């Protein structure tokens, strides 16, 4: 089955590559960020890869507290 958008590297990525990649499709073919996001989600579903969620780029681990310069 063929997909109606151009893939970023000219061919569909493997499932592993798609899961790690931020963007699967050639960005120059979209007029708005919203159109690109909808197409990216559809492409991920087409490949059987989970869609990205808005907080995917944020760490799930808490950040460390700043060092305390005071001597105890």
C-alpha cells in the first residue's frame, strides 16, 4: 500500500526508526504546522508506531536540586 505524502528520506522508515524519529515526512510539502502534525500522526498509524504526545520531549525524571554551597 502506498502512502500519499513524501517520506523524509524518500522511503518509509523501519518501525524502529519511526519510533525514535521526531519527523517522518518531508516538511516542505505542508503549508502549516497543524497540517504536518495531522499527517505525521496518520503516518505513524500507517506504520503501526505509537503517535507522539506533546510531552514526549520532556524528561520523566525529576531534575536534580541545585547544589547547596553552605557547609553543614
